[in-house]
C-alpha cells in the first residue's frame, strides 16, 4: 500500500510539503501490518476494490492540491507584494489559487458522481447517466421590487372575479323566516346560505330579460347559483341532454359552472320606473335632462336596512321595545312598506310564496297549451315535469306554515301598524293645533296669533318661504337674512341631532336621497350639502324630490368609496353606484345658491374639462385609426406594385387586346361555317336531314381510282369430295 501510495505522488520542482509527505509516507498502522506479512495475494471482493479505488482517488486529489500549492508559491515568490497570504504548508497562497483549487476539487467530485450511478435508500440505481439526461439549471426568480407609494390609499389591488360576490351585489333575496339573519343585517358582504333562499328579486331596467336558451321571456323563471336566469322547462331539458345519465349536474351554457337541479330558485322580475318615460329613448340609461323621482331614505348606524322616510319608518325605540325583546333588531318582511324595492333581504311568508308558485303554474299551463297548438312534442314532457316540481314546492310550503311563523308575521304587522298610527296621530294633532277654534272674545288674541305665526315661520323651511314670498311679490333678501339669523339662534339654543357624520360623536342615523324605485342612484354629495344648508337638519328634508339631471357620475362600491361615503356603507362590494348632479335653483333660496356658487362653478368646470378630455381622446383615437388605415393602404399598394403578379405593363395590355380580338374573330368565323352547314335540308323536327345512299352515290359520282381492283372469292371443297 505504501508503494502504491508513493507511485501516485508526482515529482515537484518546488519546496515539498512536510505535512503532506508525512501523511503519505506513514500510512495507518493497520495498512502497515498487512504489508509486513508475506502472504500470497488473495482475490479482492467488489467492495474492497471500490474502497481501494476511492483511496487512490483521494490520494490523487491530495497530490493535485500539493502541485497547485507549489505552483502558487512559486508565483508568490515572483510577486511578493500581494496582500492576501495564508500560512498553509508554510508557503504564501493567494486567494486566486484557493479559488482554482476549489474549482479543481469540485470538478473531480462532479466527475466522480457522473461515473458512479446514484443509489437511493431502497437500493434502486438511477440510469439517467446512460441516457445523458439532466434537468436544466433553475433560474433565479426575478427580484420583486415594488416602489414605495406616498399615498397608501391610492394603491387599489384588483380582486379576482367572484361569482358569489356578483350575486350578492346585484340580486336581492326572500329568505326562510325560520332562521336568524342578524349577522346579515349588520354585514352587507355576508353571503346567504343558498338553501335558505326562497326567491330572488331581479331589477329590470329597460328591456325584459330573456332566457338564453329559447330567447324569449322566461316561463317560471329560475336562477342558478352562478346568477343566470332560464325557463324552468328549458333548463330541465338542457340537463336531460347530459352525456352521462348518472351525473346530476351539467355545465352552465353561459359560464360553464356546474348546475344542479336542486339549486334552482324562483325569480321575480321588478320593473323600475323612477325616470320619466321619454319618446324614442331608452329609459334604462339616465342622461342629462331627465327628470328623476327621488325619496329621502333613512338608515340606522350599524344596520343595512335603509327604507324611505314615511308614516311607518323610522320605527321609534318605544314601539320596538313594546313588541320585540331587548336587543332584537327589526327584520323586514315581504309586506313591510317599501321593503320590496329597497331592502337587501326580506323574510318570506308562506302565503306570499304560494301566490308566486301559483303564478309560475299558470305560466306553465299557458306554455303547455302553446306547445300542443304548435305540436312541440319534445317540450311537453319537460313542461309536465316543471309543473310537478311546482306542485311539490307548494306542498312543502303548507308544512312551513307553523304557529311560530304566524306569530312572527302578526307581531311585525302590528309593529308597523302601530308606528303608522302614532305618526298619523301626531300629524292630526299638529293639524288640529294649527286649525282655527271657536271664536271667543280674548284680549290676548292678537298676541297669541303673533306667537303662533312666529312658531310656524320657524318650522317652515326656507325654500317654501322663499317661494311664497316670490309669489307674493315681496323682497326675499331681507327674509333670507332673518331666517339665517333665526336658524343660528335656534342651533345655539338647541342641540343638533347627530346624523350623516356630524362631528362630536358617533352617528345615530344616516339620511340620503335615493331613486324612488330602489335603484342604486343617489344624489351627489355636494347637492346634499346644499340642501343641508337650506333646511338646517336632515329630518326637515322633503320626503320626495323631482330633480332635473345635469350630470351623471358612475362608480363601483369599493373599500375606498365606502370609507369616503359612510352613509352608503350598507351597500355590498362590487355594487354599481350612480351619483346625479342636479339643478337645485328652483328648490333653494338665492342666499344658499350664493353660498355654494364657487363650488358649483368648480363642479361645472370639472365637468367641462372631463367632457373636453373625452372629446379630445375620442378625436385622437379617430386620428390614430385613420393613420393606421392609411399606413395599411400604403403597405398594400407597395406590395401590389412590387409584386410582378400585380405589375401593370401597358405593352402587355395591347398584346392582350390583340389576342382577344383575334380570338373573337376566329370564333365568329367558326360560327358562320357552322351556320352554313346547318342550312341544308331538315327534318320535321327541325334537325338536319341525313342524305340517303343513292343520293350520296349520285353526289359522289364515278370513282375510277378503284376500277382495276378485282375481288374473287374461293370456295372450300367439302371433306367428302377430298376423301374420294
């Protein structure tokens, strides 16, 4: 072993390494013991041969390292001013030499790994080295650098499309009254359990929605979980045509989401009518110049229930405490005033649902009659199946009509009836107090009349006083100043009602104007501020307004919009919202108009700038399209001119004309010859007559060229004569 080890050490001209030489010349004790015994060599096993190869390979690596160390030391002696030194082997070694040594060692290890096949824990050998196969090197991921934003709120991260959010934002629901929905009443983004939904309300603006299968108004309309509406017979027929009959679902024909028969929900389509009908225009889109009916809506802080202010809303706390348990919120039912147009969800009573299913059955009976008239044999079984489903649902509703549901409905009806009665009693008392009583002699009558007139003047809004004075022909500027001074004194003497984000404490109620048909169309915040300045308090706002639209601003509900407009925080995310800029000159006084003249002018200027930018971008786009079209035409022209197939040669045109004239003349000559041949005798049917043989011989005349030819025929002798 010692001799073998020395054989691998190369001769070096430099200074030897005593440490490495000692290791090589003095092997371990077990190796020397075996070498001293003179025994005949035995055949080594495979494992021993591999061990010996590894030892020899390691010895070769050490010798290569020694040689590099010596070469580096020689270079270092030639250049002694290098800074990086090491005391390995007593010789200075540069960093460059260390790098070279590491590269050599790494290359040796790679060669070793490539030569020896890799074996896993189970003893399986990889044969990739035989195929000369290796995976490409992994690329480092690009550095994720995002510059810091000065305003964090401006960074809007687009969220992926969510169909559940779309359904929650665009539809309203009638739910099962046996469950608790307090959480949904507080959180507008919470999704309802699909099994709790009894009916879906869809607001139709403009045209009536159609079934995408039959392209007609839906019969017994049903909505799927993905938000698409179909006829009940059409979707049942579509599910029946699935490839595998064992499957209970099929892909939606619109979005390819799985559609199950158990997920179909009834639909009621509500038609909106807040915008006055216009001749020749689509009432679905609100444009400038339209007149829109708007209602004053009130919402309690922390609740998503927002209803128009009326005789039944808002509900006083005393009435709530008298009919409901402490801490129980007021839940809207299908019979709650304005709930079908404004509420996000309602509790559905069995009577209402049975009426809706009866309407669906009536529509199916009409469809059955029409199918029989038109002999639509394929559709009749599915219409019958749809009628069976409706009958089953009506039977289930009879089981849901329990005493608990009847008691809850009766309590809700009494609650809203009580609120209406209280409001009407208060109105009657106010009217009776203002009505003239029996005339009696009273020395203080004039004084009382002055006090009552003063109170009425304080309670009447400034807009109505302004209109009254204009009709009377009086000057309104002095009256405006007096009214503003009275409002200031009253606000100093009485505390304000905290609403719509008033400073100084939490907001109790929110008041805002919304379209009277329940669409998400709201009055612009600046116009609300103008009305607030005019009427002094939100509770004094008129309950209904008819405004003329001057501008339309559309947006989508996001977290940023929700923080900016807190009175709209009851709307779910991804809901489309429209703000209307209206003309309030006829609704407010001149003093209020002057107070907001600068802001109104600024808004009008921004609107003009926006229109100008849109017009400029439209013209730029048209000019860009014209330029692109011009460049395309020029390229096509260049291609046609450069291509020899499209090359225009005047000489070739002359040659073509000459060839064409020659061909025409030849064809005309052939036609004349054909006509000359056809001028001979004809038959009764108008065809050319064929001449007889005698006539042909007569016409042919004597043929002397064949007179010298004589034709002779030989007769064969019979066999009997030959035998004789």
